C-alpha cells in the first residue's frame, strides 16, 4: 500500500461504490428501454406481418417464447405436483446465503465456545457448512450534527 493513506483509500472505496450504484441504475434504465423498444418493434413487425429483416448487418426475427411461472402462494403445491408426476429434477431447493449466514451465526452463539475460545459450530452442522469471517469496510452517509 506504499504511500496511500487511509483517507485516500476511503475516498477511492466510496467513489467506486458510488460508481457501481450509478452503473447499476444505468443498467436498469437501459434494460427497461430495451424491453420497451423490443415490445414496440415486435408489435410493429406483427402488424406488418414481417417475420424477419436485416438492417446494418443484423438480422431481426420475430419469435414467440412460452414462459411459465408458479402461481403466487402455490410454489410448494407446484413442487409437490412436479415431484409426484416424475418431474422432480426440475425442482431445486435453495437457501439464501445471507439467511444461512445469519442462522449459522445464531447457532454458533447458542452453542457457546470451543476450548480455544472460538465460537463453536453445532455438531449437526459440521461438514455441512463452511464458516469464515470476512472483514470489510462499511460505507454510509454520516449523520449531520
């Protein structure tokens, strides 16, 4: 870290996080513009019965994709129906990483400490989860005084 000061690094971290937030907002905006333009172009192509065309070396083709999603509050019923009809390989159980981390931390706090003074992982979780500490810097606006 040669001649960098803590304040210089803090300024750079804040600048990069702000840049990331700005870029993420831009990506969302561009994605919305893409969706709107795609919709308008597909409507116009359908109205004019144009299946495809080429413009500036790019081919544009009208396609229809069938999409499906679970009915709200019926995911478990859908999963059960898929499994019982032989399509269980479509169902993936997941655990949110942040929720798992919080849960494991709570379990370790309840378990107490090892002989070495470290928080202990409950026996039933040993070999099932990896636990590590990650040190990072929290950045937020300071409150005005």
